[in-house]
C-alpha cells in the first residue's frame, strides 16, 4: 500500500520508495495504453466499415453497433486520459 499525505499547500509528500515503484511501472502503463489505443482504432474502423457495407440493416442492429462503438471509445478514452495524467 502506498503511503501519501497531502500538505496544506496541496503538494503530495511521497517517499523515495514510492517514486521508484511508480518509475518502474510507468513503462508497462505506457505499453498498455498504446495497445489500448491500437485496439480502439481497430474497433472504430470496424464500425465505419460496417456502416458503409450494410446501409440497409435493421435499425436495432445499427443501434447496437453504434452503442458498442461509443462505449468502446469512451472506455479507451478514459484510459488515454489516465495516461496523460501520469
């Protein structure tokens, strides 16, 4: 468990061991984020291709594909936001 304390100034006081652990795991987080970005692009491409190839599909099917695409982009978007905060 990481031990942190917040001072009145808003700075986070973290010991050296915690910084070392964060530094050692940052590469894994970066690689995971890049894989997530690639997969997000693959899902988006599949949604676009589906939309172009099957314009006459029922509205329920299109709604399901749209929902899946939006949900996937939101999940990967949150992951991307977490990477920017590192």
